[in-house]
């Protein structure tokens, strides 16, 4: 069984630590939920590419343990980063999209308030929804044994999204009427890829026009129409294979 992953503060992995203390919420989960015992393998990460692989040395109380570090590891930044701009879906489909895209390897997620979104993030509700997306990304990254966790940005408007697309080395919008397949797109060898996934009602014509002005062409995934909550992971899978990150 693969060793479980737990998140620690960056200072815990500074230098060349021989022993690291895991406490707080992560320590409580390790002790009370996972019931880790001395000698069991464990992985610690700061979520930014650094990790420590070791074994549990001692369980100290109900919410803390020490880790005897056997190896320090660094996950380098990918040559091509993939950001998915996800329109706000209904219900819990947003968390599903974030979870599966994180497992597939997405580097960042940006929530987007598209014109045809039924769901709206405002005030306290918006803050809670964003917190859920971020928690989902964190837990999915741990489940996928990642050392780099994808950040979930603040919600963007269409105008703000245009600026993000203009800065990308490759920008694309998933659309069922896209003129070319995403699998055949010419991708950069290095740099940033930004992909837009629209809402249930589709990307509005005026949004498509603005995105085209910003340099984002429309692409299709295949002959079928996917839900907004599954289109992102399908597209990320294509991009991971095309950029040789799934080599």
C-alpha cells in the first residue's frame, strides 16, 4: 500500500531535517483516523514541491507524531503548466470537477462566473463555496500522492479571464462546435496552457468573441458532449498525454 501523504508547513522541511513533528489537524488525522503506528511509512509535503519520506517514529498523544526522515524529495515545476478555468456548476459538481482534475494533474484551477452560470457565488455563500473547492483540491492532491498541490484562485469575471487568456502561451475554450480537436492542437514545449470549461448552458457567443480577441480559440474534445464537471478532467488528461507529463 502506498504511504499516506500529510501536509506540513514549509518551515518543517527547511534544511535537511532528520525528524519532523506532525501535529494539529494533520497530526490528528494521522493518529485518530488513519491510526498510524511506529514503523509505518509516511510522506510529508509542503504542497509546493518538497517532500519528506520516512516512517513514524513515535505517536505522542491523540494528535501528534514524529516522523523519522529517510529521504527528502523535490518535485520540479513542469515545463508546461495547465490551468483550468472552471465555470461554476450546479450543486456539488464543482467539487467533483476540482477533485478529478487534481487527480489527473492540473496545476491550477480558476472559478469563473460565466454569463450562463445558474450558480452564483456572492457574499458568505461564495466564500464557503471557494473554501470547499480549496479543501477538495488539497485532499485530492494528498490522495493522488502529489507533492505540488494546485491552488484554487479567487473567482474571476469574464473581463478578468480575458486578461488571463492573453498572458497564456496557449489558450483554448472547450466548445462542442470547436473547429479543431484539442488532441491535435499545437502546444508549446514550455510555458503556460490555460483552458476554459463553460457552464451547463454553454459559453455565450459574446464570451466566445471576447476570448477569441484575447487569443483563445475554440476546440472540441470529441463527438460527444460532456458535462461541465467532467469535461475538465477529460481535457486535462489529453493535455497531460500531449505534453508528455504522462510519459
